[in-house]
């Protein structure tokens, strides 16, 4: 197993961040400082980061959380605000898979598996995420739905086509496969319908369902396998 993948699977950081940790000389394998992320290590290798031993977890842990408004999508917050990690009690060191902005509610995942987090957030995997938006600007017209489905020109470029469904005159559901910052809010603002409230209701094959705001549940092995997709390992 490559060293960067080992660190990601051990929950140190995402694979890309683990590569940076290795290149900065912070990692040893069997007592040797290694700066090559592709260095091959066995599952029983003695690996340490900054002198602290790390090892592969015995099992992959993933939680689904229904994030309330006002909770930030980080493991820690320097301003003392509540974090999504604090909603899952226990000794496991978990971190969020991607982010929802502070005012956005709904489905967010927490895991200790950096490799899985990489697969779910890297743009190349195009994992779909579905949001339900209550918007201002009057009833949403068919021309607006068409624009969202075709692609919207934002300051950082044209968005990929979204799957859009009208729930009611002022509520739309959008499914996107990109991960730009505040993308749904910016898309809606651009077409003349500022978002009043936003909730993520689906992430890949997972639906938020009846999970209450602030609540969390651990995913089943079957759900984790479905989330990871084919060829993603156990």
C-alpha cells in the first residue's frame, strides 16, 4: 500500500493532504523518514507522524448527521462555535466529508477514513449531491429551471448542467456533481432567485430521510459499501 493511502486510511487526513504531510518530512516508516507519498508500506508497518504512531483502523466508520443551522462543518472552531463533530459523541477522531456553510442544513457525513472522504469529495468522482432550496424573487418560471439545467455562468466559470425539480412555486430541488463554494446559493442568485433557506437532502445513494436536526446515526456496512462505490475496497 502506498504511504499516502496508508495515512488516509488511518484517518490522518485526506489522501491529498497526507501527501503534503509526507513531503514535509513529518512521516517515518519502520524508523526511516519517508518523503515519497508512493513509498510502499505493509499493513503492519510501524508508521508515525510527528513521532506519534498511526495504524490502520480495524473498521471503517461513517456517520450521517443532520446539520442544524449555525453549526460549522469543521472538526474544531477557533471562535467557539458548535461543530458537526461535536454532534457525534465518542472517542473516534472523525472529520467532515466536505462542507456545508453555516446557514445550510441537512445531510453531512463524518468519517475516520481519509480514502473514502477523498472519493466522495474529489471532483473527478462526480458524486451527486441534492439540495432543496426555498427561494425569493417570486414563483420560479420554466425559463429559470431551463437555465439551471443548462448551466449558469458564475464568476469562476460555467456550472455543469444540474438536475432540477420544481417542488412548489418557490421551492426547487437541485442535484449537482460539482463542489464549488456556495454553488447552489450562487446559481440561484444569478438566475434572480436568492436562497432563503437551503437543505441538503441526499449525498450519493444516501437520503436524509427522517433523521432529526442535530441527530446522527452510524451507517450500516451495506450503506458504506454503496457509498464507496465499486472497486473502493472493503
